[in-house]
C-alpha cells in the first residue's frame, strides 16, 4: 500500500485522533547501569564517565 493510501486508510479506520510533534532536541540525558558493579557497591561517575 502506498504511503498516502495507508495514511488515508488509518485516518478512516483506526484513529479517532493523533498528533505529531516535530522538535529540535535541546538537551538529552540517560542512564545505563554498569554491569561490573556488584550488589552493595557504589560507584559515582560524572556525566563524562570519569569515576569520582
């Protein structure tokens, strides 16, 4: 199915409403638990990954 046809089909059959927001990311942050830490240990890393 062509994109425009699929879009029209979705609007007619699946969606009551939807919205789309397009924006520039000004800031992003995340977290990933280090797999080398053992239970009960604590290690503090700065945002640049340097151990403190």
